[in-house]
C-alpha cells in the first residue's frame, strides 16, 4: 500500500527501475512552508521554550553532575543565536530548523552528562 509518505518517484531507464527520490523531504519542506505566516509565533515559542527548559540546563548540569563550564556558553550562545535568527529576517525553514538544532544540542548535552 502506497501512501503519500512512502511513495517514490520511479523512472524507467533501459528497462531498469530506478528510485529517484522519496517524497518525505518534499513533504517536510511543504509543511514548513505552510507555517510561513506563523513565523512570529514560532519565534516566540522557541524563545519561551528555550528560556524555560534549556537555559536552566547549565546550572543543573554544573551543580548536580559536575559538568564543565563549557555548557554555559553553548546554551546561552544558542539562545542568543536563536534571537538573531528570528529577528534577522530569515525564512521559516531556518527559524524552525535552528530551533530543532538547538533542542538537539541541548538534549545531547543532557544525555552526555547524565548518562
């Protein structure tokens, strides 16, 4: 059963079927492009989300898990970079992509020091 998620474009080349590309990436980019009118909301959501959940991470990691001081400039630098991305006129793909990158880095730091 083919759905929009796993359907592939197949071309015939000298009687061989070749899978050219999948629609997963194209569907993901279409979802991001549909959020273009909500760019300000995504920017504010990312700032609040990071301010509440990710900015306290260095204090917790350094106090309870004896982490190095490098987690503080990484977390704060990513927060300030997110402000620059949101206010700098970048597109919605960059705003949401950078938010996901920031979340990945912060969760990775948590996993490294806690585990």
